[in-house]
C-alpha cells in the first residue's frame, strides 16, 4: 500500500480510535510502534463489532469469527468488507469507528507487509483478544434483554483478564525481545509472566471502574462465589445502597489488583533507564491505573453510573509530565508508586501500611 495510506492508518485514524492508549503508542520505540499499533487497530475493529448493540449477539459473533479468520490469512474475496459496511459501519455514530471498519482492507495490507515474525505475533494477539470478545458474547445476555449474568469463580475472572489484557503484556514483552534485543535482561519466563500480570492489572482496574455501566447492560464480572460471601446477587448491585453493601467486594478486588501492579512496577523498573521511550510507555498506564484505584476506594458511590471514578484529562497530562521528568530515576518512580499504593491500602481494612513497600524488596 502507499506510504500516505499507511501513515493515515497508523497516524490520524489510530489517534481517533485509540483514546488514552495513543499516549502509550506514540512514545514506543520505532521498531515496535507499527506492529503494536496495527494489532491495536485490528483489535479495536473487532471490539467495535462486538459492542455494536443494534446488532444481535449471534450476528456479532459470526462477524467477529469471520474477522479473526481474515486476519489469520483467510480469503473471502471482499465478502467480510461488504458485510461490515452494511451490517456494522452503517450503525456507527462515531465517524472514526466507521472509518476504521471501512479501512480493514488497508489494515490487512499493512499486516501483509510485516516480517514473518511480526505478522505471526499480530495474528496471535488478535486471535487471543477476539477469543475474549467471543467469551463476552457467549457468556452474557443481549444488552437489551434486561437480564444480568455473572461469572462463577475468580479463576474465571482471572482467565478473562488474561484473554483481554494479560495476553497483551505477553505480546508486548515478546515484541520487546524481538525489536529491542538486550533491553530486557531478566529471566524471560519471569519477565513474560510479569508482563501478563501487568496487563491483568490494567484490565482489573477497567472492570472495577466500568462495573456500573457493565451491570446495566447485563454483564457482571464480579464472580458469584465472591458476591455470595457478602450476601449479594448481581441484580442487588443495581440497588441504591449497593455501593456500601458491596464495599468489602471492592476492597478485596482492589487488594488483588495491587498485587498485580507490584509486578507491573517490577517489570517496568527492570527496563534500563536509558530505554526512555519503553519505560514511559509502561509508566503512563501504571500511574493512571493507580490513581484510578485511589478514586475508586474514595468513591462512596462507586456503583453509581453517574459517579464514575475516572482520572481527569488535566491529571493525565500531569502524570505524563511527571513521568517524563522522573523516567530515568527508578528511586523517584518507586517513591511515587509507594505513596499511591500506601494511599490505597490505607483504605483497605486489615491491610498493613508496610505491605506497600514490598515493591522495593
């Protein structure tokens, strides 16, 4: 494809649909940027299909599986592109989402230009992410049905967070080894596992932040086994007093998420100080995520859809500025992280304040 078309695809269009993740993508080292960005675009197109509620879940699932096959090299003679234009793109209220779906052919052309290693890696991560979307479509009811379904166990939630985010940490790590040899020097198995837990930390934060909205479209990611311990059912989470009654559940899940963030921090601090771009790409989501958890534990109405615990745009810019200033100083970054984790753990009953300092040991 032409360089101009590729530039538009991985430039303005990417910025239009990637929202906060674009902040991470723009600081990535050049070798990693294109394959990671394209993987994001393909996953975003799949997510748009999965989330288009004007289409029945079974129809969305069929289109999602067709997209996965196309990404993995299937030839359909343009049939998928025509279906997406008629069945999905026409339903989009946001023009960037519509353009993304209409640009699927161009995205696949870019994929074909990658090296064999990068092409295989992108296909693997898109396959895994669409498996997570498939899980959603098969597990939860139609958003318009008025019904709610929940996961059964924490292990099921843990598996879900791997499918939709933990696998991204794994992909990210493997791309770092491939494109920036010598940057990651710890044991690869340990580093990859930390990368997986990094991704899970971010997704657990999303689950907690977005739970009020998800509940109202029939999706309860809080496992039944955990809800039963606090005497709640999924429908009860919609009641006006649910935030207070479910606070022990929030505290337990925040505690589990902090353990994941500690591994995310160790993953990041293992990146050499001279690898500024790679460090920054990891620091931004970590500190935005930790500040989101601070808002959550301070939010007495965390299950109210009108009281979402979301870091403001101005605060995001402040995090970017501070991360940029401190990027090469592991000591300063650790101190910043410790203060945030101390703040969060101080709100969790029974959590020793000294536990936050586990990240420096």
